[in-house]
C-alpha cells in the first residue's frame, strides 16, 4: 500500500483512501455504527419489513482497514427506532423504542448482539416513558441507560440475564442533570454523577455508587462552597482506589449562574472519599503560567460552553471546553410608500437565528491530584452551525498534544507541547474515493479515536463528480480512517 503523508508528518491518509461509502437519500439519517477497537467496526441500518411483527436490521462488520467482512440480519418490531448503542467485550448492546402516538405507551427494546456468533437476543421492556435522547452503558449483561423527559432525567438498570428492570430514584429529590455514568470494573460498581434538586431550592451535584443492578451503595455530594456553583462534572478512574473529577463552575454572584461558566475545577475521589476542590478561573488561564502567577481574584465571566470528557495518558488528565454563542441577524423595520394606489406599507423589525458561532476551545491539563500542569487554547475557524455539538478532540503523541476537529469536509488541527505551539493550526481536506470528487456539503461530521493512533471521521456528504466514467452526484454516509504519525 502506498501511503501519502500530509502536513509535517502528522496526519497520514492512504492513496486510495481507506474509506467506505454507503448510498443514502438526501438529508436522510439511515446509518448507525459502533467502533469496536481492533475488532473493527459494526455499521447497521433498518432493512425491509418482513411481516406485521418483524423488520430486519442489517449488520455489517468491517475490519480495521474498512474492508467488509460479512453481513447478517437481526430482527426487531417494525416500529422500533434506534436510540443508542454500546460495545463491550464481544457484545453490542442496541437500545430501541417504538415510535407511537401521543396517547400510546411505547415498548422499549434492548438487543444484545453476539459479534462472534452473529446472532442477537431481544429483550422487551414495558412501562418506560417515550423518549428521544438516551445515554447507554453496559457491562457483563447489565445495561444502564438515562433518558430525558420534560427536562427531568430518568435512569434505569436492566439485567439481561434475569430481565429485572430497576429505576434509580433519589429519595425526596428530582434528578435534573446526568453528568456521567461510569463503570468501575475493578470494584464492580457503577458511578453516577447527577445533579439533584431537593424541594424547589437546594440543588446539589452528587456521586451515587451502585452495584450493577442499580442498588445504592454510597452517596457522596460534592463539597458546598457559598461562592461557587458546580455546572458540570466529568469522572476518570485512575486505579482501584483513585479517581479524579473535573468540570466547570460559575460564581453564585452571577445572575446567569447555572447556565454559564467562569472556569474549571478539579476534585480527587479516593476510596470513595471526596477531596477539596481547586478552582481555576478562565481569566487566569488563556495561556498564562498559572502556577507562577498564583491565584487572582475570581471574576464572573459568563461563557457558554460545551464540556468534553476527560482524556488521559499515564500522567495527564485533560479537559476541553468549547466556547460558543448564538448568533442572530437583526433587520430594522422600514416603511415603503412606493405604491401609488395602495399607499405605504410597514415591515416590522425582525430577528433571525443564524446558528451557533464557535469561538475557541480551552484545553486544561492536570496531574492525578488535580494540580494544573498547563493550559492552552485552540481558536475555531469561522464555524457557524445550527447543530450544537462537541467538536474538539485531543490526542497525546510522542511529539506533544494534538488538538483537532472536523468541519465542512476538512480537518483542522494544531500541535502543542504544554504552553508551546509546536505546529500552528493547519487544515487538510477529508479525502474522497476519487480524485475529481467535489464535496458540495457535509453534515453531522464527527471524529473518534478508534484505537492506538488510528481515527475515524464519519458523517454524510453530497458528492459530485463530472469526470468520465463517474459522472453524476451521490449522497452518502461515509467513514474515513486516518492515522496520526
């Protein structure tokens, strides 16, 4: 295979590129996939309805070179709509729910696919409310999933071996946010990071430890400080006894507290005991040497943020937060008196939502005790989109930390080493199948660290090609494999 190395030996793509394309209709969302590390990737979609009770779902297994290995079918009820997936040690867990009318009670399904045996076991769950958004995790036949209903969160534990369903309930409180669901396989327990509201006034960020079936073992709230309000929380297990929590906070003196963010905090969580938080205001970051400057007076800067997950190697624990704001187009009202017969007309002022403008991403790196090692930032390049989603990822390499995001059929990235910028921001195109392919537009682009230094970019594209033999246009779901070198 001939390999083309691009951009200072950092990102490498193949010639021809390692890419799959699957045809789809314009603006359709037909395909779903799950990455399975060195076992490849599973791409699946809804196929034909075979009867009143059964619809086939086509499962396609690709190896790590994106070569199709085999395909087979699993079967679900016709109204079952895909919601979420999770892969764990040879088993693919698929969460579905019936599409029903407002007055109907839907059925929820968990299909557990045995990858090696190429067969699935279907579980039907009754009496779960209708939902659109879900977060799913699973381990050893136990599935836990959260759903959002009218701005409240419901969490369910399901044992596929006993078919026991357990709803997780906090006594005398409502769950108002789900920050994380993590599986501690070493100690065989689940850790739920939840925002809970007691009565109508007291909101607390709390960790709930449960067994795999959802029975509460321990409840540990984050320490309360009068001046600070915890907005988000992310969790990373370090070893059997130690973990770290990171998130964003705002000052309680801010009128916008709870929705906007002033900085990053860290907490240790050792042997299920919460440590004391360290707060790092964004005004004291922005590529400044915070360790030398010391702490400055807290400032209430109200940033709108998307908060990523904790990315770690042996010594660094990094949190990426992306700054954005909603952008509007304002048109003044005006009077038009040009009509001779009907007199003038008045057009009122209008405010039109244009999308979300992405500004920059803060990258903050800490040691396992929560002490700041360095901070940096990554400016976005003219991103205006109606889809609000986390975009930036990082990757630790022998040369430094790569920061990157895909957008508009391109990949933008830079390389830093702590406070130093090793490679300034570059942008390279996401390769298509043929040299004369031209991408008219892309949507729902995402990039994932597949395994080791291998990555997947996925999404939907409208591609045109007017060259001989390939003339025409095509709408496709695609996956490209890239390698970091």
